[in-house]
C-alpha cells in the first residue's frame, strides 16, 4: 500500500504540474493519504479486511465493491471520518472522501479528479498495490473536467515512473 500511495502522490503532483495547479504540494499529500481508510481497515478491522481481500481474490472485484458489500462503507468513507477526526483541511477531507467519485466532490472536484486519475495511472503502471489488481474505471466527468489530451497522459506517466524510481532509490 505504501508504494501505491507514493505513486498516487507523485501522480497527483505530476498532473497538477501539467495543469499548472497552484497547490501541487497539497495534491501530493492528498495522493499520499487518499487510501488512509484501508490502513484503518487493516489495523482495526483485520478479520473484515481479510474477508474483503479474500472476496477481491476469489471474485476479481474492486476492493471498494467488496468493502461496500461487506462493511456497508468503503475505505474512502472511513478515510473521510479519520481525516475529519484529525481536523485536516476541508479540501483534503473532501478529496479523500471522493477520490473514487470526483463528480460528487463539489468545490473540490478538480482536486478529487486529479487524485482519481493519479490513482488510476498508479494502478496502470503497477506501482504497488491498491488492494486489488484492477484498474478502476475512469470517471468521464473527471476526465472532461481536467481537459487533458491523451498525449499528456503519456508524459505524466513517464514523469511518474522517473520520480517514483528516484524516490524509491533515495529511500533504499
């Protein structure tokens, strides 16, 4: 999960850089924390998390689908609750809560869309594990909101790989 979160952070910052977003460091933090709810599940709901991961393996579903079915909520919901409890900024809470549903993010739709796309690119590049081996579907409204051209995605992905390798080398 660490490599996946790091990849998403790098991706969110890279997308933000490409879009000339003025808060790229905030995007990095949002990418790093987007799956914090999964850590809560692992640590405080280990039996339930084991059932979730078994369902993911056995049925090939997205982890968020298995969470919703078995817990009645997802890691995004749990992450939102934790972020609120920690009194994190409202934008960060919103992005954590809506990284799978950026169209519902209201005033944080751009940032949620950036983290949503970064999550997808991280999975497509196989940078760590998000808990399943699936690349989730891209939210069409998020794609349209960001107004990225397909060639931009190739450049962003190349940038992500380079920075990911640099950071992993530094941390080794």
